C-alpha cells in the first residue's frame, strides 16, 4: 500500500539544491547554485555551481534532449560547473568526462543564461534580447516596473505592493 502525502511548492520536504549540497563538498559549490530533480521520486538531482548570479540553468539543460539523455544515464545526484574554462562533471561515483556534443550544448546554454539578464550600456540603460531565456519568474514583470535601486539584483526581486 502506497503512502501519499500532500506537499505544496513552498513547503516541500526536500529541495533539489539541498540534495546537491548534502552530496558534494562545499569547495565544489562556490558561487550561486542551481538544481533540479532528475526523477519524479526526487531521489537524484542535477546541480550547476559557480554561477555569478541565481539563474535556472538546470531547467534549460534538462529541456535539451541530448543533455537529459546523458544525465539520466548517470546514476545518482550530479554536479556540473565550469572551472578554469573547462566543464567539470562530478557524480556520486566520481568525476566524469562529458561527451563533446553534450559539453557543447552545456556551454551554449551556459553562455545564453549568463547573457539573458542583459547588460547596462554607457548611459546606464538596460540592453537585452527579449527572446532570451527567462532568468526568473519575476523578471518580465520587473522589467515593466523598472529598475528599483537599493537591491543587488533589482530585476530579480519580488515587487511588494
């Protein structure tokens, strides 16, 4: 007999980032960390560390069929990062070398995610590609509201009424 329980998104009993943090040494988790569960039973996750800001890179990586296929073929929780320009893939079983085709996709997704928030030009105006990845659930709304001073990443913050 199955035992079911009710959970809400904000009150989950386990979080993908916490699962990754529990499985890997802190020295591998520098910078911002993103993580998503690999399977529905939430027993394994894919994490990506070393990001300069919080961004949903794992969501976009796992949306790519080649990356998802590669990740699913590896058992357990996994961590990816770029260290000294090279893609590092740590698993619960040790380090792995990512196939070239998958590594190329990971690099493209990484570059696109980092470019998605846009940049400030010489006049302080935001320049961005409106067709780029959405880097947070509040980002499009905050673009319409405008930049709010006093926050390290104002376009990531939740507007309060």
